[in-house]
C-alpha cells in the first residue's frame, strides 16, 4: 500500500509508549501532519510539539471524540476530516476546547458510537450515518434510493441552508445530535471471490440474485430488495471472511471504505451502482454544544465548515490517487495493488436501477418509512425536499467544483 502515512513504520509498542507520554490525541494529531518516510524521533518530536501547544493552557471544555475504525493511517485513505476538525477547533479556540481523539474502535464502533454519544460516554463521534441509523433512525432520511445523482449533489446538500430544516434540526430534536460535517460517496456493490473470474460487470442483471451484506440502514435494505440483491445482515468482522470464502457474493458500501477498512484483498470488483448515500459523518451531543457560550458555538460551526471544505477537496483526490476508484485504475493505488476492478455502469443501467427501486418510480415500498420520516420532520416531504435540493446543481458537475457555503447562515 503506497498511501502515505507517518505511522506505518512505527511499532505498536513504540506508539503506546509515546501515547503514554503525550496522550494518544497529541501523537495522532502530530503524526497526521507529517508526510513521507519518518522515524520514531520525527513522530516523537511532532507529538511533543503538538502536546505543548494543546496543553499550553487549561481547557475549559474537553470533548471525547469516538472515531469508530479510524486512525491516522486510514484517515489518509478516506479523508473524513476528523483530525482536521479537531486540530482546527483547538487552534481556533486557543485551547479553550480540547478534543481527545479516540479511534480504532477503542471506545465505540460503527454501530455503537451514536448511542455512546447519546448516553454521554463520548461527546462527539465519527461513523457512517447508515450504521448510526440504528441508534438514530432519522438518519435514514439520507438513504432514499437515487435521491442524489452524484457526489456533487451530496456536497451541495450538506452546504445548503435547506439541510438545516430537513436533516440537522430534526436529528437534533429527535435524537439529541448536532450534525457537523460529512464525507460524501455513493454506495455500490463490492463483489468478492465469486466474481473474481467473471468478466467486469456491465449489466445490472448480472447482480440479480446475488447474496449481499447490508448495513444498519432500513431504507438501504428496501432498495436492495427491490434490486433483487438479497440483503443479509452480517457482522462487519464476519464480512471479510464471507467475501473471501464466497459465503456472500458482495457487500454494499463505497469505494474508499473498501480501501480504508482493508477489504481490498477480498474484493474483486467495485460496482459503481450509486444507489444511496455513503456518508461518514461527524456529530456531537447537542446538549454539549448548547452548553457552550456563543463564541465557542461559532467556533465549532466554523471548524465544521473548514472540515467540510477539506473533505470535499481531499477525498475527491484520494478516491482517484490513493484508492484507485477510476478507469483505468491508477498504478500504485490500493485497488491496483489488490487487483480490484472498478465497474462503472452505463447511464442506461443506472436508469434501470433507478426505475426499479427509487421512490420516484416505485413509491409504494417506501411509503411507510417516508410517512414516518415526514412526521419526525414536522410534516415536510423529506424525500422531495432533498431530491429538489440535490438537483440544484448539474448531475454531471465535478464534486470539487461545488461552492462551499456556511449552511447555518441562510
């Protein structure tokens, strides 16, 4: 793997020793700013310098940020913005807010981070909205099939003032969570060993009847059933082995998740179905946000905005240059080194999938959840509202060209 990361040559023992001296957050934040080949001494100096800056004065607020499976290494693969957010918030508040980053599933995992934030064990978390939907069902609102035509429309929505009324406010009122920022990809089917010797997928029907792992989202399950993709709930730790052994044919997730979660060795084809959101977001406890003074609340929002701008640019670059989500796959990328083929389906195949499973063409299977989500959002039509915002930009717009906006300022 040629993704640059400062910690790859450092042993776990040395890392634990440094963490004991300076704290895990100072080590991770310091190392994440280093590039190229580095020594233990380089990491130690970066950790010490970061520690001295972070602890130059006593913090008024210290927030624990539980980051599911993330660490400094894989945040250079999927650029979710978590470390940039933490670093900027500490700097912006001159140390009045300190963020303790706890990654690698050490305090919470993809499905539990949301509940541990709601119960006060952590104050902020980073995980996918789909896996978090079990503890915060309103997050299903992002998962209507083919509501977003592309990543540009996702970023446009995240920046839009309309996202406040249809996503952020209902999430806060119903589940006590302040949605801060998110990475944006669209989910496809990641096919395992049973597709290794098959030609690269070009037709939707080649996926019909396959057995595939599904995440925690209820709406994603509806889409998979309508596409004849046989969704089966499989624990994450069992997914890799299932793909390798051919016990399941595939798993629905997005390209950079395959790369950062070390799925690439067991994935043979990454099929760009784009059928619903893959959004690795960061949220915080709304009560912890509300307890801050006005200036510190503004700082959290501004650091969230900076993180959102960073993610938009950095993840688009990493998708092609680090992950290898392109045709042809670039040499030296994670997909190239693991022989993962990317299957970009033609427009007519995407259209066929959309007509099979989207609420626009097949409303009945979505009606119950749509009514429930609309009720939680105060009666607005959640699907139509987000659908319309997503089409305020051209469907073929490059995601990096979306204009950033501070969504809380209309």
